C-alpha cells in the first residue's frame, strides 16, 4: 500500500537521501522532501509542519549531523507529540535521545539495497515490536573501503609530484577524508585529472639516474590507472550516498516540466541592488514574455522577487501581505530575519530555468521540483564557469610557485652563486622573485574578486586585463629561466641545462588553460555576465 512519507534529515546526508527518495517514489510512495516539496514565497516552517501532519510515516535519518541539528530535533519532537509512526534509518550508529530508543529502525550502514528492501518490507507491515536500535558498532559499505584503498595507492604514487603542491595537498590526506566523508569532490577530481600531466612534467624536468627513472616510470604506469579508477569509484552511486554535500556531484533533476504558455497574469516587482541589474533585467524580460505585468511600485505588486547577494540582504516587501520570492544568487550571510523565514529560490550555481518561474508564478507549488536544485546550505557555491576560472587561477599560481622551487633546486645543484660573476645570477633571481610576487598578488586579487564580487577587478574588462597581466608575467618567467641557461653556458662552457625548460610550464599552463577557459566562458557566457556586478 502506498504511503505519504516525510523525510527528516541533515543536509550532510543529501546524497543518501536523494537515492532513497528516488527508490521510494519508484515504489509508488508520495514523498515529502523539503527541497522538492516546499513552496517558494511562503514561510518554510509552516510548510514543514503541514508535511508532517499529512504524512503516514516519518523517516528519520539517524546520523551525528541530524541528531545535532536543532531543526531536525524540532521535527522529530513534533512527530512524537502527534504519535505518528517513526522509522529510524541508521546512517551512522550514534547515541540516541531516550525518546527515540523505542522506535523501529532499519540499518543502512552496510549495503544500501539490503537496507532498502528491509525498509520497503517494514513500511508495508504493521508497526514492529520494540527492539533496541544499534548505537554502537562500526560499518562501512564495501565501495567506501575500495575507495579508501585506491586513494592510499594514488597518494603513494603521487609522491613524485610533490613539487606541484596542489596534488599532495589534495591526494595525500584523501584516504582519511574519505573515511570521514569530508572531501571536496571538485578538488579531488581536478587533482586526479591533473595527475597524469604532473607525472609527465616530473619526468621531463628532473635528472634521474637509471634506477630512479625506472621507479618514476613504474609509479606513472601504476598511478595513472589507479587515479582514473578512483575517479570512477568516487562518482559511483555508493560513494555519492556516502559523502557529505561537498563530496557529491551537482544534481539538477527536473521531475516536473511545466507546460503552461499562458499562465494567469500576476503583477510583479523585482527588488534588487544596482550591482545585480543584469539578473533583474533577464528575469523581467522572461516574466514579460509570459504576460505578467511589471508593477511600478513594490507595494502594488502581488509577487515580489528579492535578488539576494552580498549587495542586498533585506527588502521592504511584506511577506504577510505579498508573495515574496527571495532569489539567492550569491552565498551570503546576515540575510534579514523576515526573508530567512521564507522559502527561497537558490540560483547560486547559475541563473537558469527562468521560464519555469514565469510559468509557475501563479501556482508555485511545483516550482522547486521544476527547478531541480539540490540544496547546498550555507556552503560556498559558484556558477560552473566561475568555479572553473577560480580553479584555473589557483592551478596557475601553484604551478608558478612549484616551478620556482624546482628552479632553486637546479640553481643550487649547479652551485651558480659561487661561479664567476655570480652576482648576475642573484640579479636574475631577484627579478624572478619580483615577477613571482606580482603574479601572486594578481592571482590572489582575481580569486578574491571571483568569490566576493567586489574590488577593483570586479568588472569583466578589468578582470580580463588582469588576466592578460598574469599571462605576461608567466611568459616573463620563462624568459628569465632561459637567461639563467644562457649565463650558465657562458660561464661554464657546457651544454644548455634544463632550468629554462622548467619555467616553460606556467606559461604553457596559461596558454592551454586560457584557451580552454575562453571556450568554456563563451559557452557559459550568461553565467559570467550575471556574476560580474553591473557597477563597480
């Protein structure tokens, strides 16, 4: 028999809950899940109480995060007062409050499908007899053990790439972070994809003995396949259920596709900061296209859209008298208490599906399902091209710094500072350090601008000029590197060493990565256009 099911959980188990809801709905159950069932523009707390009232069964995901959440505590205590049926889904074995110890439970710490079958059977049966919930003991799904073992191997074989700084920083602690469910998927994926390139560069820029060369080649041959297998495993459903929200892939499921070309006209007003004018113009154009009239004053509109960002955190709109849609486009804190009570529309990962908003404005009950955005809480969320640009700039800075360390090692191996006219080598090194410092300052400011949307570089033209400056400094590093080669040849009368070759890679990274970024930014130009503020 199909049931109305309410799921109470912590956002840290979002991957697990996603899979669970899909399976329950496949079985014909009606599932109330906050980020798919809440109605934007109305107080979210009242809707949660209504969802509990209408539910036949409450599924409480038991984990450290959920039992420490005040919101989850309010939910299960309300359920107990209503004497509703509760089934505990044990994601982690933790000490339970006394009030929850008598309820039914299903163990999901091991095999997900086994737990799912047990849950389906339990839902269809009458309330089970009381039996103690496991509050101790340790279980991890087999796929997680596999990921940990693979990550240990990848961390070991990545040791020759220590000079990159970024790869060891991400991959060496990865086994522990997988165990703690606390790794950042996008960082790990980038490091694993970059690892083969780093192996090749390590071979090219180092002077190995025959034995050392055999060791590094063995590490390369074994490390690259392991890295690719690990990446495949981390993307598997089992690992997506295991990780916290930052360890899961972005998911944009659209279980509801509106088809309402002629919605009931609803007057609207868009309340926004001048910096977000481009987003407001785009939303206005889409609402106009579907026949919604644009009110001249905020007080005259039936629906008010408030564009929330670091530039605007409050509104004069009255949620008691109007339907207020907070639209968050940038991770920010200190949103006004009045707007915090209202269910928002999350567009931090990119402004899209505005047509769904326009079609469902008179009846927003299915709006969140149509938008299909997985919740990300208060964590930093950036549009895809902005996040890619942030990683590209970070990688460029890491490459420049890593190659500088390799340069120093090579210089000391040649003992250039004790050579005749050693002062000229010191002069070149000073210029190289100045170049590196300027590169670092530019990159830090550019990354800060991308994340915060403020500063002198917070417009596309200024940002592009800064990027050109970074490219110039990268090629200047290569020029200075070859000047070291030239001086060593002049002084020692030997074949040209590989110091200049080391300094090619920041410039090469800028050239190749810049082309890839340019193509990506053209494809996702709208996200970039919206992200940079309209005003300085």
